[in-house]
C-alpha cells in the first residue's frame, strides 16, 4: 500500500508540474504578444488573492506573480495526484477510466467558472477561449504523460484503436499543415506574411474585432497555430474512427463525406460567430479554398491507408442485400 501511494504521489507530482508549466508557458506567450509580459498571473493574483475589482490591470509586480505561481502550482499538483489515483484505480477496474475523463472535464468547467464568477475584470483580460485552450493543452499533456507511464492501461483501453489514433493524428497534421501553407503563400503574395493566423488568433484569444487594429506578432501566430493543429487533430481522429467502422460496413463511408461537409460549414460558422468583419478581411473564398485543400490532402492520405475500401463500398452499394 505504501509503495502504491508513493507511486501515485510521484506520478501525480510530475503530471501536475507538466500541466502547470504548460498553462504558464501558454499565458506567457499570450501576454508577450500583447506587449504586457506576466500580466495574466499578476491580474489573477490581484483578483483571487487580494480582491481587486477595479477595471485597471495591476502593475506586474514580482510579488503578485510569485503569489499566483505558488497557488497555480499547488492547484495543479492536487489535480495531478487525484488523476494519478484514478489512473492506478483504473488499472484494476477499467470502467473507472470514465471517471478520469469526467474529472478532467470538470476541471475545465471549474476554471472557466472561476473566471466568469469574478466578472468583467478577469473576462476582459483573460478571455474564456484562452483559458479553455490553455487547460485543454495542459490536460492533453498530463494525459499523455499518464498513458506513457501506464502503457499497459493504454493498450488495454485502446487495443486495436491505437493504430486508428495514430492514423487520425497523422491525418489531422496533414490537414493543418495544408491550410497553414496555403495561408502562408496567400498572405506572403499579398505582402502581409502571417496575417491570417495572427488575425484569427487575436480574435479568438484577445477578443479583437477590428482587423485594422491588428499587429502581427510571432507569439500570436504561434498561439493560434497550436489551436489550429489541435482542432485538425481532433477532426482527424473522428474521421479515422469513422473509416475504421467503414472497413466493416462500407456504406458508412457516406458518413465520412457528411463529416467533411459539416467541418467546412462549422469553420465558416466559427469565423462568422467571432465577427463578420473577419470574413471580409480574410476573404470567404480564401477560407473555402484553404479548407478544400485540407480536405483533399486528408482524403488522399486516408485513401492510401485504406486501399480497396472504395471498391468494397461500390460493391456493397450495388448489392441488393
């Protein structure tokens, strides 16, 4: 029992430190892109620990930053140890892995609720989108660490789906790279390199609504690139799972085309939801072209991985049964 507890503490501490470092690095990049390094931890310390309510952000003093860093690390250590305990329990009872996923989902909701509860002071400086992105990255890093440490659990849970997951991640990265290269070429030809990722990043992470106020910054481009890649990887995983099911029932291949169509519409809706001015600044046709190229690249990748699936689909479709 003491050995198990020590293993939980060691594993949870390492995971918590990784998660805390991921979030800290994320907000350091965001703050740096706004020209106000360390503003977020200073503001969070002022509001959460000292009850600040004024609209003006506090001066980024090392005392405030240090206070919040201690709180931030302790919170992630607690989350890491609790998650490690659930992982160890799931090794004995596989069904408890659902509790682990619910735990991380609750963690996300709790942090966003804290920001919303403290009102406009925090919401103005720390948009919920950036909080969600930071903690999704932290959760991903922590879960990756846990499954690397507990590979038998990962294999027993995923089984044959391990290959599907690898395929989905690869396809997502292919799609993300295709869109990124398209907009890099387009922006460079227009004489404004990295304009598109900077504009979308500023709109999502900083609440920018007037494209004329945009200042392209490397850290802002990097921040959006992380979100962009994560979104495509998620989509790639969904497509790979659908293809795996289509290998057994080829008619389900129709669902893949529905999925890609929904993806196109969802991206347009996402940009329009941020602001119609963004679509006008980017040009709707460039968005459509970029995503069509990504779809084609991913379909080519999947077709190479599933040779013969199209022929089986035609045979199944033509079959009277």
